[in-house]
C-alpha cells in the first residue's frame, strides 16, 4: 500500500505540490485522492457529503466561520487531518512530508486544494478501520447513506 501511495503522489506531482486551492474550486467530482484510504465503494457517500455540506465548493466557509471546505470541517479536525496526512506521507517516504503537514495545519481547510481536502476526508473516514470516521459527517440537511 505504501508503494501505491508513493506512486500516486509521484504521478500527481502538480497536484501534490499545490497545497492551497485555486479560487472558487467548485463541483462534486470523482476523488482526486486514490491512495491507501480510498474506498471506491464509498465514493458515492463522499460525493453526497460534499454536495450536502458545501454544494461541492472547496472554498466554502459556513456562516459562523467554524466549518470550512467541501466537507465543512472544524479547525481542530483539519489540524488532525494535517497530522494524519503527514504521517501517511512519511510512511510513503515522501521527502517533504513534514513541510506539507505543517503547511496544511497552518492553512484554513477552505484554502487546501481539492486533492488535500479529498485526502483529508478519506484518511479521516477510514483511519482506524473501514468507515471509522463516518461519525464526523453523520448530521446535516439530509442523510448520506453508506452501503
């Protein structure tokens, strides 16, 4: 799995090097992250969450400023995602893993690129076991069903 993650990162150098998002990155599309934590069977769930939480607006901020990005994540969860992503990059022997992790933790999630937000979703959703992090997206205007 580590080799698969590293290969994915190397194939997506441009995406990998961009930590911050382009202005108004919008739309619910296939995940740009396809590494260790990606599960194709849950892609519809991820897309539903992005649609429900932000209408696919990766730059979104809720009305109180408490939740940001496509998946409407709190600052605390985004910092945790930054640590989890850094750990995975280090395990894959990515040379600038620490720098990427520090940058993500210091940057509000609505400014992360689509790739890093998708990575953060998947690493949180499947971190301890399959769907172990689904609780973070359990509420909302309507339910997103997992199969």
